[in-house]
C-alpha cells in the first residue's frame, strides 16, 4: 500500500501530530501492518484487517474491546503496571475501526493500536539463542497469565468470528475437498504425506470432539505464535499478548498446543532443511513450566491429560491448513513466493513426525509438573484419584 493512502487513512483517526515515517511489518500471515512514527515521537501500528479471513471485522473489534477492557480492569485491581494490553485508537467519529471504500467499490477495514515501547517479538527461539530457555519459560508464563486473566470472562459474550477455527476434523474435510476439486493440479504432489495424515485424523480429532463435553469451553487466544507476545527488551519478561483477532470461545489446549508448536520448533515455519526441523524438548519443558506455574490450579484433569496431544494436534491442523491452501491456489495465507505454502506444509509435516516421537516424554513431564505445582488441593486430589 502506498504512503499517500496510509496517510489519507491515518487522517481518519484521532492523531494530534503529523506522520514522520511509515514502515511495513511483515511478520503476520493474515493482516497487513504498518508502523507509523509521528513528528512528536509517538508510535502507532495501523492494520488493514484481512476481510477475506475475518468476514465481520466489526465483531472482531467488539470482541477485542470487551476482552481488553476486562484485562485492563484486572491489571488495575492487581496494581500490575508491568503487563499491558492493546489500546485501540478511535477514529474521528469515535469508532474503533475505519471503513474505506476503495476504487473498486470494495470495503477495506483499518484500525490503529498504540505501539507498546521497549518490547521485542520473536518469530521463534532461533532469533534469541542467548536466552532461549528463559524466554521459553516466559512465553509459557505469558499465555498462562493471559488465560488466568480471562478465566472469569463469560465465553457467551464473545462472538465466534471464525467459526470452527480449530475444528480439526473440519480442517481435514477441507483438505479432502481441495483434493477433490484440485483446481491447481497440485493435489497429488504429496500423496504419501496425505496417506499419513489420513491415518492420524482419528487421534487428532479427540480434542475437538471432547470440547464442551469433558474439555471445558474457555476464552482462548487461538493464535498463540511466539511473535504474538511482546517481550521486554531488558528483562525478557512477557509484557503483552497481542494479535487478539481470534480471541473466541475455545480450549486452553488450542493455545498450549499452538504455542509450543510455534515457539519450541527448532526452525522457522518455512525452513526446509530436515535436520533443522524438530521440536526442542528442553524448550518445550521450559515453556510448559512457565504455563503450568500460572495455570495448573485452574485446569481440569482432561485438559492436563491432553497437553501432549494438543501439540501434535495443532501441528497436524496447521499442516492440513497449509497443504489445503497450497492445493486451493494460495487464497488464505499471504505468501512470499510461489511454493511458500507447500514449503510451510512440508515443514509442519516434518515437525509433526518428530513430535510424535516425543509425546511420551512430554506427557511424563506434564504429569510430574502438575503434581508439583498444583496448589488447589481439590484439583490435585482429583487428578491423583483418577490417574
Ligand atoms: C496466521 O496472522 P498470523 O501470522 O499471526 C493464522 C494462524 C496460523 C499462523 C501460521 C487468523 O497467524 O492460525 O497458525 O498464521 N491466523 C489466522 O503461521 O488464520
Ligand atoms: Mg493472527
């Protein structure tokens, strides 16, 4: 998007100063993000919401308003000035989003957040080799704290802005449909892997099929990539959870599984060197320790029991999604080169095979940790009795 258009749209928001510089941020696979620096030194992030993915952007913003207000109230009550949440800048009309009608008569949706200073976000631990373990622990702790802050928020107040987002059996059906349609003639490039994916669907449907039954419905983030945490540059602590577009009713397991898949993989999501693609077990343990220190007392037995499986399931699901998008002709995820989705699929598939080999050790670690940190006697006793 050109700078003239960005400035024209920024003019719709309640800014007091003039834009000094504009820089595009390429981290996300869905929305487009621009860092705006103003002449008075203040910084903001302007985002164009991907309306192909988020069909009802106003409802996304409504969810975000509700949960950020809740988080602010909670932090205030706790006298917590360290943690932060997103702050939406209003438009001149006092709305939380601006709708722009482009030359083709289509609606484009823009919003602005205050920039949170002194923080950094990492795509994965490869970017912070020096203190990986500390950051893994802090990343788990940050999402755990996020869950804890929202534990009393009524799930019924949130709209499911992308229905079935983590419905793994549905994602599997989408893959089958893409193969059937085969619009790009790419469907049979990965037949062996597809056969293997078919063999895993039963196990990877357990969490979804238990949701609302043995697994409680919670308020969840649903996109817990490592780069969705802002980390304090000096202390390495997690300061804020960002990218709140997919906060919806879900399972904590979606967030734990996706968080570890993203953060504790040894490689970026499009790395193709097989030797580099594996789950780092040590980092996984640090991540889990951080998460469970915050959340163990609040988890149901079934949630604890499926933590290992959630890492496998969420990796499986993303492998399905990348492959489906590749076969469909790259209509969902932003790509940087023609085979990008294919490479992302191969990466997640390779990671999935590695995770499978490590599940027993992860489960044993989780069980040991929950015994140690579960301070809620009732929950602890129930876990012991049932296991
Ligand atoms: C997308 O926008 P971003 O990059 O944070 C996607 C996630 C995927 C992720 C994979 C709304 O997240 O579900 O796990 O890419 N978000 C949406 O990199 O589909
Ligand atoms: Mg996102």
